[in-house]
């Protein structure tokens, strides 16, 4: 194995799962162990690429296609759901001053929910779309002319054309990210801006074990990637979007310097702690099963964390249902179990396992006072400080 960014040899993995199946970011089970390597040169965290990666994303990776307006919950504020797309637009418009009439390309756009909402907020922008799959074209052509859309390859006339290229949660899936980012640089005008969001492995620890995420970016590694691709003025924000790194950089000028040895060493130490967290988690879940044998369970959260808990259980038949605040999830099933509103929790459930990002799980559950009246035993993924 070599680093996906700097090509340094990686040695032995810092994490190898105990299971022979793994979960994708869409909560689909696939055969194979999750393995993660840590680069000693740039601190990047790498996984093995999926078999037949190109065909998987061209035809099998179907995200948020069950409903036109389907979206993911970012947070709940004062009882009101805030969806991820709207939060991404708010952050983008706060971070960048988009010139009137700017040419904007969303690279790896999938359904293009974010550029669609951006177009609604700023109809003066010339939105363009690119993806490796044509399954989303019907969504694109509702708001973008067909000549501004491309699949698999960008047209030659797009070279040096764009003021801004955006990418939302795409680079983590790409086995050769440096090659991709160099293509992005070639599409930008001199001085143009690349604006991207990728998962923050330390802000959303599930990213570490998602089998289709072959890149787990750290701040030093994203700086290394952009610097090698010819970008400067690299800005990385890990606070404005929980569980993600929001990054923007400018094409041209003097490329950024590589990360310092001290910053790499600090991040590698964090990575080892995270590897221990996931290595120990299976034992903690099995211990919880033994302590609550014979009880009826529910799992709060039908996203990756909830699916991962279900996959680790020795006896998943004890799970009656999943709970989820998202109206787009309610009424569906996951592993054959119904997904219901939290308020519709069946009366016979005795144990509630919380499948949420550990960074927010305890506060989220504390905000649900109605749960206290049920006398449930509530279990969390973490014990002690979250890594």
C-alpha cells in the first residue's frame, strides 16, 4: 500500500476489523474487512479501494433518490429540522463572495441538491454539473441546460473556464484524489477558487470504518493534496460544519508548503487513538448484549451508526425497530426492521441503543425529555471521552 496522496509506503494497517462484512456510506453490507493505514509522511488515512470502483459509482451508488426533496438531517434547532443541503449553502455563501454571473462547476455532483439550492438563492450564477454517473441527469436538467452538464469527462472547452469549482463529499470516495484535484485545477481560471467539503474523521468517527471511503482526510493531508496540485491560500475549517472539513484554496501563485513533521505526528497519534476506539467497540456492544439479554431493543438513528450497531449484534432479532427524526426515513425499513418516529417507540422496548455521532449523541438524547418517562435503559457507543 502507498499513500493515496503523497505515494509514501504505508507499512502495516493501524486498524483491521474483526468482521468479514462491512458497511458502505449508504448502509449497504459488502463482503470484506475494513482496513485503515496511516501515512507517516502526511498523516493521510487510507483504505483499500472497492472492487470495480468505477462501475460501482456509475450504476450502484444511488444516493437520496427515493424522493425529489430527500435530504439528510444536519441538526435539530429548537425542534426544527435543519437539513444538510441548506447548511452547506449557508456556509458557502458566508465563506465566499461569489461575483455576479460567476461560472460555478459542481464536481461529483450526484443528484445536485446543493447547486440546485444555490441556483435558487443566486439565479445569476452560471451553474455547471459533472459526475461519473448519468443516473442523475433527470434531476440536473430541471434547472441547468444540458450543455452545462457532463458525465465521465469534462468537455475540452471547459478548461480554464470556471471562477469556482465546488465538491461536496466526493473526494473521500476517489482512489486517486491527486489526479482528480489536478483536473479541478485545470478547469479553474488563474486565481479561481476550489471549495470542497470532506468528512472530518475526528469530528465524525464513523468515517473511519466506512468501506467506500478510501480517503480519510486530516488537516495536514488535505493541505498536502492541494499544495501538490498547485493551490495556495489554503483555508481549512473544522468547526463550521460538524463532522466535516470545509476547505477553500486558490489556483496559482506559490503552492503551499507541505505540513510540518510536528503536525503530522500529532495527527497520527489521534489516528491511533481512533483505531483503538473502533477495535474495542465490538467488545463493548457484545458486553451490552449479555447484560441486557432477553430485553427488547430499539436503535436510535437509521444512518451509518445505527446500521453499524445492528451489524455488530450477535442476536439482531432482539431489535424491534429503528427510530429517526427524518421524515424521509420514516416508513422505510433497514435490515428488515421498520424506521419509525421517536414518539412512536413501541411500548415493549426496554433498551435503546443510540446510533448517533458520539460528539452529539448525549446532548441529543438529553433534549428529548419524553424519553425519561419511559424508564428506558439508554446505551451509547462511547465510554468516557470521545476520541
